[in-house]
């Protein structure tokens, strides 16, 4: 089946720890995105990548890092510099170009303990 | 400032009833508008897309409308079912071929009761 796979579904992070969320897509999409979702707020863009080996900061990139070494993969690292990381994280992808439909993964819940 | 506002914030209806969700946007330049359905704890799924020239589009029991002059869209759900309980998110594409972004509303949380 074609789609976007995020893992893990649930993740717990201790204070001062870096954690990495995985995102893999087999839709042959060039563009990939990471969004953060908090209760009562719209999705906020963390990072996006329109092509392999290139990525751009979104609206809330501080405390996060990404890589795009393969077209299919776009992992997100939540670093210890992110002071309020507890949230629902959504990975998405789309065909290259303006206004194309974004397809989302099933999301990952990150909780700081 | 590019903004997408949705109303109501939450809605409770009885199974079988109809409802209408609203989306107002101040986005320029406008490209298209999408409605997504998001079940709790899952990723959003696209329901419909509206371009500038389209006024109405249906997807089963879901009918979306767009008034580009007033910058308003609505999503009408007919004969609601328990499985319609979810958040509905309005997303507007803005920008140009070179620089574009997707602007998300905060969603309307719909609860359908038996």
C-alpha cells in the first residue's frame, strides 16, 4: 500500500534527551513536511524539504533538526533545546509544486517525562 | 496576515441530522482550499479541494462550497453518522509557484451522538 509511515506512534522523552521521529513515504513525492499539532491550535510547520539534500525552516524550527538524505525519508530530531516538546507530530508529503494535495502520516505522540 | 478561521470551534449533533461548518480566510494570493477530516489521534485525510473557479463540490455526504468574493467556504454534512465524529480542518494554499505555503485553520470538532 502507498502511504506515509511514521514511527514510533508513542514516544517518551526524558529531560535533556534528543529523540528522533521517523517518517518514510512510498508515494514518490518530492516534497516532505513536519508539522506540530497542539490542542486548540492549527498545524504549525516545523521544517519542509522540496528535494533531496535540501530543507528549509518553517515557522517553529527552533529546537528541531531534520535531514533529507533519501527521497523516501525525512526524520525529525527533537533536541533538548526544544523546551516544550510534548505534542502530536505529523509528517506529510506532496508532489512538487504549488497547491498540491498534502498527504499525512498517522502521527507520533511525544511526551516529556 | 494570512489567516484561516473556522467556526464553530466545536459542535454536537444527533445522528441523522445535518450540519454546516464554516471557514473564513484572509489569504493572498489564493490558490485552492481543502477540507480535511482528522480522527482523534490520527493524521488528517483530504475530503475535497476547491479551486478559485469552483462554487460547489460533493464527496458522498460531504458538500463543500466556496465564495471567492467573500473568502468563505463551508462544509455541509448530510445525514450524519457516528463515524463523522472527528475534527474538520480547512487548509488554504497561498503564494506562487516559487514560494508557497499551506495555512491551516484550528479545526471544528464534531461529535455525533446516537
